[in-house]
C-alpha cells in the first residue's frame, strides 16, 4: 500500500523527547519526505501533538516504531491517504 499522508495523534512528556527529536526520528523513516508537528494541548506532564507525515510508500510500522522509540506515544491514526495521488478533503459547510 502506497501511504502518501498519515496524520497521527501523538503525546510526549514535557521534558523529553523534544519536538526536534521526534521530528528527526520520523524524518529517518523510509518514504518520508516531510513532517509537520503541531502542538494541540499542554498539561502539567504531557504535550499533545498532531503529526502530519507525507511522502511515498511510507513504512507505517517503521514510522510508529521510530516515534515510540523516542518515548512518545501514538494514540491514533486520524487521517490516512493512500494511492497514486493525494485526494484533498473538501470541508462541507453546514
């Protein structure tokens, strides 16, 4: 399966790993061409983030393993785009 984009809900401890450490680990995964980490919430012990990864044939198992190896925790896959091209989601107005 050609994973082109994956959006993950990832938590990390306040002190370690740093966002730079997490980004470096993700960038080293086969198929990754770019990563964006956005802080979504901070509490006394943890930092919640949304991690968007794009590339070609991203190795999902290696991606999860590399994130968890830093000490961060993957909670869920919130978006997944696969195939020959990216299909952008069109937000409906209600």
